[in-house]
C-alpha cells in the first residue's frame, strides 16, 4: 500500500496527505518508510548512479543503482525525531560515445503512519516528476545534468508526523534545495502554473 501511495505522491510536486480507515494498531503509531529512485534508460549509459539514503537507525547508507528503478522500504520505530532522506549521486562516465541522451531522474521518500484509531496519514518529499527529460549531447552537457541530481528528505517525529527536511550527504547543496522550494512557494503564493515557474532543483 505504501508503494502505491508514494507512486501517487510522486505525481505531485510538494507534500501530500492521504487517509483511510485501515487496520487499527496496538496503541502506538506504526510508521513505514519507502524510498524510490527512477531514472530514464539513457542515464546508466552515460553515468554511474549511487543511491545515498538514511536507514531506520539514522545511519547513512549507499547502494549502486544497476537498473532504472530502485526502491527500499522498512518499518520505523524512532523514539526521537529522525531525518529520512535520499540523494541519487550521479557521476558521469568517461569516454562517452557521441549521441543524444535523454536524461531524467525522479527520487522521493514517503512516510506512512497508521494511527491508533486505524487512520492512515502520509507525507512525501520528492523531485518534480513532470520535469521533462534533458537532451544531452556533449560530455559537458552530461556533466552539468549529473551535477543537479535531486535530494528529498523528511523529518519524522515519534508520532509519525513529518515535514520537509534537507539531509546533507556531503555533496548535495542545501542552497539548491532552499532555492528550489522557495521557487515552489512563490509559484504557489502567486497562483501560477508550476510549469511556468521553471523551478530547477
């Protein structure tokens, strides 16, 4: 169910919430985290992708991406507020053959909380899935695209409530994150169409 909710959440550009009357818990909120990274077919032809994420203990982990979809989910039992974040570090390969490569990456983290009364709340943080793929031809264009790989993060408290949070993996810029979400906010405040705002993460 969490996978379906986050998939739904990845079709929007900001926080989303869902609720329903599912199974009741034993009195404690039941929290589950799901991470998703999806890339276009051409990305692995020109770059290596290393998924950086925070696990259920708060430790930062890394895994190499070998296909166009990467997911991970687990239960969360944090007694204190805990960052949950993901960053797809994309490094261009050397000696790339000439051609036109369509490059796109979508990443996100979702937190599903089942409350004591059985109701479910959901929070997500994700990159913009509506952003069109970038057509790159030269090594410089590919490198420029790789340098803009998105970060998504949530701060999850013990009750399961979550909010947007930047997670530093040592290479993903906090200023890019702040500027992106400030652009999103201004777009919303002025009631503009997101596609017209051209926010770049």
